[in-house]
């Protein structure tokens, strides 16, 4: 998964508001703490290589402080998974123990360390969430003497609709998309502004199996319009992307032939694909803006559900603009 998985691991959840909401999901309760109380906490720094603590490694972690005094109150951390990891219990247990021991060796006071897992998978989490689940305890041994360690896994795609609707950060767009994929239905776009469009749209594209061109994404983000999921959906609509690709191939092939074999038909096709993607998304954006002016945005998903319907709406828009 490489770089794409990093998008989910750090860039989004290291925003204080998103991190706070992730911790509320993990702990199952609201935190009466302002996002400004969260500070980035270094977890990818090398330690003394001669020590057992070679690295502090966690996907994302933040230090919670008292804003008035900067007193350290807690450390919060998440592991972010797109597939179930059978050794996640051991991993999280080791990371948290590592943090406690490192602070002790560094002469820092102990603070509560709260951790959990954000799961972005298409299927439910199926591997153990506690140490005792994995142990075969001898019959002569009292189980109460075996120390357990349990992790909290937040299955974003399995959250109830009401929980997703009440979420306030960009994490809800991930939960909405994953829930739709798992139920085998079309993604119903969550309304509202996207606060971190780069990481959110790229992360959603990764989860939906789409490719987003960084240059195109940057152009959209730099536009003066408020960036919403309704607009981002034009990037993620599979039907529209396929239509744009088909148009791109046709345009590229024709342009390549006209410029001659010396220029290279393949080069023409590549240019055509890029142009087709851009033109397809621009047309979808224009159609959405027109429907918005007509107070018909509820028809947008229907309009983008197939190439034929899109062309019908497009023609209606063109005719209305002529009158």
C-alpha cells in the first residue's frame, strides 16, 4: 500500500480535530477538550540502537496538554488499518509499553496513554482484539493470573448511520464511503465542507480504487469555491471517470494519428487520457453548478449514474442556457 496507505495513517488523523474525533470513537465518549490542546508527538524518531527501544513507531500520536500551563496530561495514539492484522494486539501493546518505558528512561512523568485502531476495511474486522483470545492457557493455571491486553477497534464501515451523521470532521466521509461499499450500494454523498481536501480526496480515491491526478486536485482546491463532498464526488464517480477515459482514448488516438507516427500514437493517447479526465470532471462540475442554481442538486447522483443520463442532463443544461 505504501504511500497511499500513509495518506490514511498520518496526514488526516494528525489534524487535531480529526484526531480528537478518532479518540472519541475509540473511547466511546465525547471529550470535553478543545482541539488546540492536542500537540504533535514524535513517534518516528530513532532511539539508542543499543537499547531495546530502537524506535517509537505509531501511525499517529498526539500529546494532550493544558493550554494554560502546557502541562502534559495524556498521550493519544492510533493505528490505522485497511486490512485486519492478526498481530495488532501485540503491536499496540508493544507501542504503548514502549512509550511508558521511554518516558520513564527520559525522566518524564508518566501520563495516561490511550490507543486504538481505526479500521478502513471493506469487510468486518475478524482477528482477535485481546491477548487472552490468542492464548492457550493450561488447565492447571488460574486464568485470573494471566494478564490480558485488549484493543479497541473502530470499524468505520460498520458504524451506525446516526453515528456517521453526527460526526463533524472529514473522517465521516471515509465512514460513509466504506459503509456504502460494504452494503453494496451507491455512495450517498455526505453534505458539508471538506476541511482537508488534499488528504481527504486522495484517501477516498485510494479506498474507492480511483486515481486522482495531483495537478488536477490542486487546481480544484485553489478555486474560490467552498470545497464540498458534492464537488469531490465528481472525482470519485466511477461512471464519469470511465466516460472521461473513453473520451480520452478516442481523442488521444485521433490527435496522435493527426500528428503522425513520429509524434507517437501512444503519446497522443496518454495526452488524450489526461485531457479526457480533466474535461469529464469539468463537465460534471459545470452540471453540478447548474443544478445547484436550479435548486436540483438532489438530481446530481442520478445524473452521474450513467453516461446516457449524464448526456441527457447536459443537453438540458445547454438548451436552458440558450433560452
